[in-house]
């Protein structure tokens, strides 16, 4: 690892501000491409485990969010797995028609035939979703909470239709609940209101545990959340949730 990388301009490559990524195909009925950011690997090196993020972009979910690329996760020793919605699937990933595909991606990471270059450290993933990708990872965490150390919705929302109670099982390596919700108070789609409502729904489930966090950023809209969010604070929370062997 890595195979041929791309998805950044020559200027961005020179500046080193965004991660490059490779794409691989997940075996299955549909051609599901998965983008992967990961640390470089020496040829012939034994397979090892690294901390892993499964991230889902918003909008049409065909792309890799620049927010994800801005983490430069490979330089921190992390791998990031980003499923890309097939164009022959009309439903977004949080919907019934698309959801089995992201769950298949999640489940694959814990198999011997994993598409990822590294195993998942500690047997748990950090989930991050932007916009409707947030709705997706929320549903994923509720479906398989035992495999999640941290759940992060950035301008996300709750599309509903499933039980939130399993989210009380999400515990990171720091022993905290590790559910974080972020939005701007100028969100054009009122996702700040949606996350406030979700926060209220989660309170009776997880209680006042440290780690259930709602952050509303003043003067920030839906499309500039990546610029308005404190990336150092955000990444510190990711690191805190890491489940080390």
C-alpha cells in the first residue's frame, strides 16, 4: 500500500493539505467502490492493525468529502474507509435501498478478506458522517454498536425509522460514551435544529455521561462547517476514542 493514488491537484499535492486516496471494489452484487486513505506500507510487510475511521460523505455520496481529506489521517497512523454510492442505486446510504451496501462495507473490514490494507485496531471503528452521511452513520451505529468506539455527526441528522437505544453501547478506549454532534447555527437545512432534537432523544438513553457532546457553531452554515469546526478539538476527540490493544 498504496496503489496509484489521485484525487488532488498538483498544487494541492505540493501544499500537502489534502490526503490522496485509492479506490478498491467491494465484492458483491453491486459495483461498490470504496475510497481508502491509509499510511504507506513497505512491500512484503506483515499485515498489522491501525486505528480506523469509516466515513460517509453527504450530498449524492459519490465523492470523498474534502473535510475527510483535510485530516491527513495517514500521517497520524490512521486509515479512513469511505464507501461511494453506486450510480445504479437510487437510494442514499441511509435509506433502505442503500443501507445494506454500507453495512456490507463495515462488516467486510472485520473479515479475512477485508478490502482495507490494515486490520481494525481494537476491533472497533470511529464513524464520521457529514450531512446525510451523518444520518447514515447514525443508523450504522445503532445496527452494530459493538463495533463502534465513537460516533460523529457533522451537520448530520436523524432520518428515523430505527431504534436509537443500542447507541448506549458505544464506548471508546477512554471509557466514555463518545457521541458528538456538530452543526452551525446558520445551517441552510436546519440541521442544527435536527441535532438539538437528536441530542434530546439521546439524553434519556445514554444519560448525562461524559462524551455526549452537542456543538453549535455560531455564524457557520451547512456548507462551510469544515472551515468553522475546530479541527484540533475534533481530532483530539477521535484520538481519545481509540481502542488500543
